[in-house]
């Protein structure tokens, strides 16, 4: 037995429109950052709490990194502890 054709979705938010609560929370966070000194406060946090600061940096960096087709990105992954060359 075949399924009945479904009606297209109607109503609701337009795709990409932020949730009202999320938008208000973001505004409050940015307001608190501004009240504490903005960039200077972030510099202080980078020095005093580097783990938390780098976690924040990871959340604001783009998820996809693209290189130039004529100059592709290269990555070097080093694991473990480098050892001195044996003589």
C-alpha cells in the first residue's frame, strides 16, 4: 500500500531565524563582556585561564577551513615526545 502524498510544511519560523531565548542570552553575555572591559578582559582570561579561553576560541572559529586551489593547506601532525637524534 503506497503512502499518501504529504502536504508541504506551513507556518513556523523562517529557516535561520534565531530562537528568541538564544538571542536574548547572547545579548546578555555580550553586555556582560562589554561591562567587564571587552578585549582587555579577554586578554586577562587568556593569560589566567588559557584552557577556558581556548575552549571559547574553538567555539567561534569556523568549522570548515578551505585553502586556495593553487596553494593547498598542509597539516603536520606530531604525536608523542620528539627525541634527540641518535649519534
